[in-house]
C-alpha cells in the first residue's frame, strides 16, 4: 500500500511539473505518459486542486495552471541530471552553434539549483563522455543561427528569406518560404516548407542554406502538419514500383552493409555458411542502389536481377576509362 501511495505522489508531482511546462495539457496526454487511465488522471487533477493549485480545464481542450502561479523549483535526481549531460553532448553534434550556446546557458541555470552532490557527480562525468562530430558539415558555417531562426519562424508563423544552393544549382537561389516543420534524416536536417518561388511545398536541406533571415511578414496560408507530409511521403514511397534484388555477400563484409541497408530497401538475410544472402526491394536500380553496392564490390555478387548486373558493369567500364 505504501508503495502505491509513493507512486501516486510521484505521479501527481510530475503531472504538476508537466502542467507548468506548457500552456495546455490534455488528459489523454497525461494518461499516455504515465500509463494510467483517464479516470486516474481526473482523480490526480482533483488532488492538485484540493492542495490549492489553481487549475482550470475545458472539455475538449485540456488543463492549464493560472498564469503566474509557481511553486519553488523541484530538485532534480542525479539520473535526471545525467540526462542533461547526454543532451548537451548530442546538441554539440546535431544542433547549430547558436542553439548550442542557448542550451549551455540553460544548463548553467539547471546546475545552479542542483544539490552539491549532484553538481560534483556531473563534473566527474562530463569529461568522460565524448560525442565525435561527423566528418562533414550539417550546417553552413556562415549561418550559425539556421535552426534557431527556423524554429522562431515556425513558432511565430513568420516568413523566411533564404539564399539556397540546391544540388543542381551553380549559384545560391533566392527563396521566400513558410516553414511547416523540420526533421532529421540520414544525418541531415531538412525543412519542409511552402516555397513562394515554386508555389508549392518543397524540402530544403539545412547545410545548403547560404543565408537566411526572418522577414517579419506573417504566413499567407494555413499549412498541413509535418506529420501529414511524412505520411504522404511514406505512402508515395510505398506506391512507387520496386525491384526485387538478391545479392550474395562475404561474411567479413556483411556487417558493414548493415549500416545503410535499411535505407536501400532491405527485406531479409539468410546465412549460407561461407556467405550471406540478402534480399532488397529498391526503387532505384539505375544509380542509387548500384553505386552504393559498388562500395563493397570485391565481396558482393548480384544473384538477381540481370539488369542490375548489367548496370554495375556499365558503371565500372565508365570508371575504368577515367583511370587509364
């Protein structure tokens, strides 16, 4: 019984913290986070209200705490404090310089309310964690504020002016966009946005942005959510005709293919003793798949289709000319 009471107390405290973290919190959101029923959440909310926390709720909207109401800061556990260190290391690898600076400033404030034992614990662990940076740039060094500017644009629904160099552009092109959202994929940040130059939705890669600035002009239209875009993109991929590919790979190389094979339509593998057979369903046997497979060419063999074997031979013959 005492254990259940302690668990309920911890949950109520965390519900209060979550209510402070945003303007409106839905009951279902709380139920999903804590793995309890909506009835339990309603009972916990009533407990907070009886304790004097000014909560108001509206059917279909959610719960809010009266603006300005605050209790003294809740102390962090050492495990929670460790998560801040992990996040700081990840920020250094995946975020631009400005967001890293903002996070470091926030982290100092967090450290300021920690107990001395937690501060010492953090100090001891920080230097023992290293996050290696990729060997390529995920942001243009001349645009250290790219993500923070785009975040602000999305939050305030303000247009952004870009100087953007696409894959086939010789020089950067001027674009005015209304960003819908951002996603991280294949080690790069992408912006999904409505492009006024193209009068259509387009995908932009963050490292190809040469310059950007907020225009101070509001969005001109309502946009679908980023989730809808991702769903539609996945549906389009699933509807695109795919080619079945079977390859034979030596065991010493099979492990290396695992790093990127999911991106190329990997389906299954079978251990055949001296080698591994892998099956793929790929949308591009003309360029993307054969060029990727050529990285492991000395240890791979195409079982099917014949068209893929011929295409790889064409690429090799063209390459041989360049090295004669």
